[in-house]
C-alpha cells in the first residue's frame, strides 16, 4: 500500500547528550532518501527512531495509514547463535513477527475474545502483505540465485562463512515487502553482483526507501534526495537529487552562507567604525563647546554646543542600528568550519624486492579449497583483489601474510616487511582491551601520543577508555586507520576498508592510499575507490581460483 511517514520535531538524548534535536522529515510514497553525515552523528539512531525502536525525548512519528508496514534492516546482521538461516530471514523480513501476531489472533478467535474478528482480519492482512504465505518458496529461489546451496537455509547462521553471511543478509533485503524500508549500510560486504542486485531491488520496489550508506556510486544510482544530519545543530537539511547533485547543492549552500556572513561582517565593521569615529568627534566637540570663547561670543558657543548635541544623537542612532543588526533578524552567524580528518600513512624504509610469495599453496576447509596458487608480490606492487563473496579473497590475503595454515605448498614473507593492516573484521578492536591499550601496543606510542593520534581521527576519551568491542563499526574502522598513521609501514593491506566509514573519511583514505609509496594489497567493492586509487596489478578470486587480469 502507499504509505507516508511524518517525523515532527524529533529529539533523542543519549546519556544526557543530544543526538537528534528538532528533526522534522517526511517520507512520501516512492521516495528514495539517503541519510548522510559523519560517523557518530546519529544516522542509525534516526532510522531506529523512524522505525519506532527508540524512545523519543521529544516530537512524534506518525504513519499514514497506521497499518502500513515499516521495516528496518540494521547495518550489522545480528546473527543469533541458535538461529537457522530460514529463521533469520523470517525475522529480518518481519514474517516471524507477523506469524506470531496471526497465531495470537487465531487463538483469540478460537476462545471467543471480544473483537477477535477484527483483530484476526487485521493480522491476516498484515501476514499476507508482508509476504509470509510464500516466503519459503521465495527464499529458496533467492538464495539459489545468490549462489547459496538449498541446505544452507536450515544451517545455523553462526556456521556460515563471512561471504555466505553477507549473501544471507542481502537475501533478507531482497525478500522484504515493507511499505517503507529503512536500510542501514546495506552495501557493506557486498560483491559487485550483490551491488547490482541491490540496485535493481531499489529500482523496482514499490514502497518508499530511507537508506544510510557510504557507497557514493550506490547513492548516486539509487536515491532522489539526501537528508544531511548536522553534527553541531543535530538537525536535518534535505537536498533534492542524488549524491553528486547533493555535493553540488551543499557546496553552493556553504559558499552562499559564507558570502552572506562576509557581507554582514563588512556592514557591521563599517557601522562599528562609524560609531567609534562619531563618538570621538562628539567628545571633541563637547570639550570645545564647554571652553570659554575668547571673544565671549555666546552665539558661537551655543552653535558648538548644538553641534555636539547633534553628534551625540548621531552616535546613539548608529549604536541603535548596530544593536539591531547584531540582535535582530539581520544577524548572521559565522558558518562553522567543519572538522576534517587529515589522514596520512606513516612510511617505513622499503622492504626487500620480494614482499611475499605463495608456491603451490593450497588452503582447504570443509566445502572449500583455495588454490593451488603460485603468486609473487614484489616491492611497490599495487594489487587490487576482487571476486564474489566467499570466493577466497580474505583467505588469499591470510595465506600471503602467513596467517592461514596451508594444506600444501609453501609461503614466505620477504625481509624487512612491515605490515599495516585493516582487516575486514577490524579484529584489533574486537576484544575487551581498551582502544588506547590496543593502540599503545601496536604503535609503541605513549598514552599522550595515542590520545593525540585518536583525536585526529575524531575519537575522544570515551572511545579510548572503554572496551574496544563496544565501539561502533565506524569507530572501529577509524581506530584501525589511526594505527596506520601511528606506526611506520611499507606494505599496506586493506580488506574492505570503506565499510562503516563516513564519506569525508573515505575521501581522505583515497588520498592517503594514492600517496602511499610502498606495497599495496587492496580488497574492495567500492567502485569509486577503485577509480580513485592507482593500481599496477588486478587479481580475481572465484571459487578458490586466482587469475590475473591486465591492470
């Protein structure tokens, strides 16, 4: 059904800190709205508020009609240990909740609860609308299309590989039938095929969409408006158009705001100067008027007193204009200078000519084999590795770095290789040690230097002193990038580095990687990152087989 969601003056506090304040937003039928802003600004909180999953400290969210279906698919798959993929899909698509509601309504009808007929009709209508009747059939078809075996539906999600889990998460999106769909970072961990499927789904869906994403290409292809959350005012500004149109409109708005302030500042400075000059003239005139005239000319002295009085009046008039300008509608606040990440990668002396080799290397796991692989990585190679999820990209990296036991073949790491790594799971920042402790151990820096380093990446004392596992995905990624700036490296290993990273930080990462002079091993499906970063070799990994294509 066509549905409209209206949020009015939303305010959300977290521990006394303002996250959102006075946010008003309308999501109309057919809207494709992208939500953007720096990490930690409240994008996920806004989606949860629109879904009714956050206690509001002010404002309201209204849905028309009230029976419309709103679904949120969060950025982390929230897999449960004892849940099968089939159960996971039913929960994520809202079918499980609809089934529970229908079962309860059926029970009420059976025992003759007053009003049970209406309750059952409503529950049945929602059950049908959300696609519960044919979910199993559709799920089997979708997971087959995504390359998952039918048996995977009845396997616990905790036993799925990272690639399989990513496809399962995508399947939950493709199977959803909400009137208003809220997607939080849906492109994370998707391969190129998954991105194409997601974009087709968004193009063909009949309902409205609100999406938080860092993928600039996906945003430009999929949305028709942008809602930007301001990190200082905690409000939302809406721009028409896709990502590139938003950048242009935002840039224009900021230039115009700066020009308005400069014109205001110039007018104000002129008035201040006039007030000061007129006040000085008034004082000098009053002093002269009070002196006795040598010729005892009372008329002349009276004229000077009158002139001094008029001068004082002009001072008061100018001061009134200045006060009105500073306090009234004419006042223009100076635009804030936005904090920007300034990222660099600390370079170490070069390694030997050979960085890493695999000779007939084979890695075997149940249902999967990588190789045999023969590969040599030379100093200053800039290699990008692509392929389908689950094809073996991360396994290839682990084998190259000597972190994956080989079933057959040999591995060697060259002399003088100093690794700087951002792995896909951000493993450094998953434990109970504090982020500061992790950074001090990894970089050998003092606590004061670590504080300074983290501050450059927008991470404050709160993020530093609590368990690293409690950091948000974006905070973990920033912390991992900070380590690259804190210790010298000559071989940079990046596995999906843009996942959970905000857009300004991605642009800084692009510049830092482009300027890095050492060896680069990059796994990414960020299409604009691939366009921006210079590479010398391209490897494709598919079903455990590694092939090299022209750079």
